[in-house]
C-alpha cells in the first residue's frame, strides 16, 4: 500500500511522529483484508469484530515529508481466536535507496458484536488469511 | 479552557498545524456547554444533535510547543435553528507577553437525531446560551 | 486528488470529524502546487514561505468511512502578497450519486523566511496560479 | 497525568482509536521528564536528543469519550545508551470503578544532535530517572 506522508504527520524534528505509524498500519490492514476478500463491514454484519489487543513497533530510520513510502502487510500467525498481522514501512527520499524504516505487528482478537467476548476466527477469515 | 499544545500537533515549521485549532475549538465548545449546564449527552438523549455547518478561522500569530495557551469561548448569536460560538486562542511563550494568536467561530445547527432535519434551538439550550 | 477517508478520521457519529478537512485541503493544496510546477521545497529554498491566514469551511453533507472521495482545488484570487485557494470535497457511498459534501477556501500570504514579513507573490508562483 | 479523551480521538466504535495512546504516552513522558527536572529543550540544547526505537502496547479495555482518565508513568530500566518508560492508562466512566485499560512501554535511545549516533545516557538524566 503506498502512503504519502502528510505534512500534518511530520513533527518539528522533521520526521513522521512515531504514533502515526499505527494509523498507517490500520489503513494497510484494511486494504490487506479487502484484498483478501475479507470486507470489514461484512465481518461486522456477520456478528464479529476485530479488536487490536497488542501492538509492537520497531523504529530503524526516520520517514520525512515527501519521501516515497509503501507499507507491506502479511499475516504471520492465525490462532484459535486471534491472528497476527505484520507491517513494514519501506521508504526512500528522492534519489536515495529504499530502506525498511519501521517494522511492527498487531495482534487482533475476534469478538462477538453481541457480548464482545472472544470467538473462534471465522472459517472464511481463516482461509483468506492462510491462503498465501 | 487551558490547552497544552501537544508535540504531535507541531509541524516541521515548529508551529501548531492550522487544522488542529478546530480540534481545540471542539474541545473548548464541549467545555463551554458543560459549564453552561448543557451536557452534550443529554442533548442527544433529548433527540437533538448539533452539527457544525460553517467554520471560519483567522490566524494572527503562531503557537509553539510549550507555549502557555488558553482558549476563550463565547456564544455570539442564537438564531431560530442555529447558534454561533466564537473562539480565541490566547498564547504566550515563557517570559513573553500574551497575545491573541487565532480567532474563529463555528456555526452549529440543531438537528433531530431521527430525521437529521433542522429543529428550533431547544428552549433550555437557548436560555443557557443567552444567560451571560 | 482522491482521498480515502481513514478509519481514524471518523468520529463516533460515523462521519469524518470536521477538523480533518483542513488536513485534506492542505494535502490537496500541496498536490495542486506540485501539479502547477510550484514545488514547496523550492519556494522555501527561494527564501519564501506560504502561511495560512484565513480559512472558511461550509459543510453540506457528511462523509463516511469507505465513501469514495475526491478533493478539487482551484486558485480563485491572486493579490499582491496573498492568494486564495478554494476546495470542494466530492463524495459518494457505493451506489449513491456524487455530491459536494464540503466547500472551503484558504487565504495564504507569502512571507520571507528571513524576517517572516509579507512579500509580493513571486512572479513564477503568480504565473503558475493564474495559468488556467 | 490526567487526560480528557478528545471527541476527535473516538472512532465510530465509540472508543479511543488505539493509535492515539502513543500520543498520550508521548505527552505523559514529557510531563514525567519535566517533573523529574529533565526539560526536553535543555536536553536538546546540551546536544542530545531522545528517539523512540521500540513501542509495545497491550489493550485490556476500551476508553470512551467523557471517561475520566489518567496516565501513570515510570522509568523501568536505564541502560548504557537507552532507557525504558512504562505507561498505564487508568480509566473509568462516571459511577464505574477504575480499571487499567491500556499498558505500554517505549524504549528511548539517547543520540547526539550532531551525528544522530547513540550516546551514553547523560549523567543528569540517569540520576533523575533512577532517583525514585
């Protein structure tokens, strides 16, 4: 997923504020699920929701305004009621080589929209996540 | 209402990004209504909602991280289905004199939460807004 | 400029929070200037900067998550030291007709990066802004 | 540090978007360092800066608009060139008991503002962080 760093996301050190990566990961995860045919509105309509229960982020390099950026996404684990999605932010300034600036992963649990208790990962979601 | 400019709100020019003032105004308006005894959740429970239909902002000076800032709020007009709230952002750096950095106002219309059509300003809200 | 409303931008009423439109306008203005051949970094390198001194926004309709959205941009006025850029947010849900959800404009003044006082609009910028 | 969840921070599920906690942690860390007598501007003036290199967050419960919230902060580790600050978000709705909604920690490295390479934690900072 390509991302254009927004001017508003850049702090007075001239780099993207570290908290904004979770917004990028969130958008990238939605695009990833769409791409797998798992539309979030359909998941909700089916009585399920995904909740982020754990995030981890490692920062290796800064991203600046007008850098060219893409976020890669892959599912690294599917458990009984949760799954893990890993992200990498790959960025470069004009003329500079690409590098992995940030890596992170989110653990999502599947919950029921009725009682918000954990539920098994729906079979369709599991298949989509493990397909590749 | 005092506001501590957040590090995340400051852009690479070292000043608060202009769009964030609408967030400050929104928080200031909530505090203002609370202060007048008009709790937004009660308004919603009464079948009404307020929608921002017009914003205007004038920027006279920059606000920087660690400046001391307060936002003043006053209701400047109550019409039949709308009211106007004016804001001023008053800021100073340590040791510097206070100045009005930003002025703005929002026009809110009262709508029904049933059909989202305009409704007269509820009498209790009108009285609260015109009390001072 | 196409915009995908971000999940983080949608508030608990299910609509894009009104303050975020200024972020979209900012990104749209950057894209517009790029498109005209006026690169903001070059402007800065030339000793000039643009500062937003006035914003106005009118809200006609809500924008929701997963709506298809584009922001149109045009320069509506070039004065001696300032110029005005107008924006329209055009949005539609899947299957629904397009409508103008939000209109707004920003007034920018040209300042020197040395003393931050007003300067005439540089000739190259004036020509680019009035070309169409 | 008390935090009033902002309306803009609440998503359409009615809960604070998970990425905003990193902003709260950032503000809480600044307040914590101020409280210890380690003013960030002084650190910068001394040729040092702090960079976040790792974040971890665990979500146990949601935080909603108008909940009463405070963020606790403590330094849990000081290494040779880095230190770790742990955060807990403690929240409750009106009339409900307090609970820990979110826990997280950030690892900061000390870098030189000259070459942005790692530097030992300055003695004054180390003493402040380990004082309690």
